[in-house]
C-alpha cells in the first residue's frame, strides 16, 4: 500500500475574546496564566523518580525485523505527477489494528488504511460522501482513538464551495473495521484534535496563539462538544478553556522560538480515560488534569543539569535564541491502554539530542520501563505491546512500520 504529503495547515483561531473573559460555558477551575509558568504546579498527588530509579527501570526492546511494514501506494497529484500518499496520523486500537489517516486525493479518495497486525489483512476505506452524496474536499484532518474505533476532525466542504472556508469543522466516527457508524457532527472552527473524552467531548488545541507577552507566545487547550451536522451551532456553544500553555517568544518576532527541539506543549499532550496529560513546560514533569482543569497528578523525574554548557558552539547558541536550558522532554504519546510514553532530550555531541530514550509511566504515575527507539524512526503511536513509526528506506521510500516491544 502507499499513502501523500499534503501538510495540514491551520488557520489562526480568533479565540482571544472568549479565552480571556472565561468561556461561555462558565468559569473553569484553572490555574492563573500559562500553565506551569507562575511557579510549581499544585496537584492532588505528586510522584518523583530519581536518576537511580530511571537507571534501574526495566528496559524494553524494540524487536527487529518489524512485525508489519506498510508502503504507501503512489497516486496522481493535482499537477498530474505521482507521489506516495501522505500518512497524516496513526492510531493503534485495542483489538490489535492500526488505523492510518491518509489524505484523500484523486478518484479513489481513500481516507483510512486499516491494518490487522495479527492476520495481515489490509482494508482501504474511501472518504464518506456529503449529505446529498456529493464529494467532499477533506483538509486539516486529525484523528484520535475513541471507544473501539477512531474519531476524525477536519474541514469537509463540497467541491463547489472550495473557495470559501466553512466556519465549522466536521466530526466523523469510524469503527476499527472502517465503518462510519454514526451520523456526522460538527463543531466550531477549532484547531487540531488532541483526544476525546468518554462523553464524546473533543480536546483540541487552538490553531494559533491567542495572545503574546514580551517573552512568551500563549495558546489554549479547549473542550468542545460536537453537535449533529444538521443542526446549527448556537452562539452559547463555544469551546471551553481547560488551560493555557506558553512557548518562549523569539526576541525578534511575534512567534515562538522555532529551533527544532525547543519545547512545544502540543507535541506533548494527549488524552486517556478522561484525563488530559501534558508536559506543560521545559521541566521534567507530566501532569494529568480532569476536564475542569484541576490537576490530579504530577509526575517528576530527575533530568540532571539542563543548562546550556558554556562551551556550546556559536551556531548552537544562535539557534537557541536566548534560551538558557534545553527541555527535558520532546514528546508525550499516550498509548492504547493509557500508558504515558515520554521522549527524553539530552545534551550529546555539543547540542541537545532528541531521543532515543523514552520513559514509560502508568496513568497512576508509576515508572514501568524505558525503551530506546532509533532516532530515524518518527513515532506515530504506541499500541498494546507495539510501536508504530514512519521512516524512509535507503531509496527514500516512505514506510510505516509496526514493531513489537519485548518486555
């Protein structure tokens, strides 16, 4: 099989007015200001793990060769040339299936590619048609696990309306067999999907930053409940603010420091069992919040001295844009059964290096293991005892690989 690069772009969401005044849904139990920037985060429970604990943790191994390899097929692009389908996301379901989100393109309009890792069976699922059977233009798609299937969020508009951006986004549910078993819903125009709560509420991030300060760029994590697609969204149905996060602002511009390893909370946020998990700042900590924004658990680990060494090269310092410490973690990926996988950052070879080590915690904050995943593999999801990653072979061909994790 082969999937096609169409990088999703997100319009800046004009949410500042309701974020700053408190959402229409009422005041929330959130900490003031950007999360984690006004001092230590207060939580009901705190767990701490020493450097010795990390060293003594069980080591999981990623087994070679991969259990399954998907090679996205080639399709015609709008300019008439051929390219591999773009894989925008992946989800590992509880019944040992891998659901790949692709970019619908060309006459086949494939939206999902489902792989049963146990049997090897592959299923390609076309994009659903509109209410009147018309073809839809799919864009800005994101996907998350939900129940025994997946939920998709993105812009879907009829071809004849392609010049006008709808102010709502479509919400679609599909089973792990590829059946779109529920009527379509919609929400206000929001940003990428971070996860889904048990009642169907979506945890999303704002598609742009809501405000800036002299030193930070601030964005929001929001909660929104889908409405049936045939019903208009009432004005009172605004997304609700759960918490704000901040990134270091480039001293010469109104956008965040873009050095590739600078901490970005949205690379480190996920949802499991109605808990929103995030690494809010560059500190070595994961926090779990309920839908009201109350912090239930904070998990800390010893990351050593993360100060930028005085002998760092001029090139590295230029890229740092004034940062004095490198972040403890790059990504947080919530696995199929709620395990929290944290990709560490360490100083090696004269600069911060992302990975290869990942720490694995339970939803109760216990340290389960650590696992090394080669840095040439981009982790897309963690399944029950597996990791799904994408990479390119020696000829530059995109591959989606499923590796078993030996515990």
